[in-house]
């Protein structure tokens, strides 16, 4: 995913947009894991949350994008 997104004349970097999407998705996953009680088995929650964000961000970047016409 290379390029920028045009939002009302403001160009936003694709890195910023994908990071915000990944942050929102990682927040949802963290809430689900917390609700299930998975954090009882995690030794270092902050490190786990950072790794989760990086993994989700890689998944968001790897998603296929629709072709622009």
C-alpha cells in the first residue's frame, strides 16, 4: 500500500491510515481477550499489547486493496 489518501484536500500518509485502523482493531481484540480472561495467562501485558498491535498492523497492510480506476 503505497501513496496517500485524499480527505477533503488533505493528503494523509497510508502509514498513518493503516496504523489507525490497526490500533482500532487491536483495541477490540484486547477488549475481547480481557473479557474472556486471557490476560491471566500473559506474563507481560504491555509487551503482549505491543506485539498484538504489530501483528494486526501487518495484517492490515497485507490486505488486498481494490484497484483504483
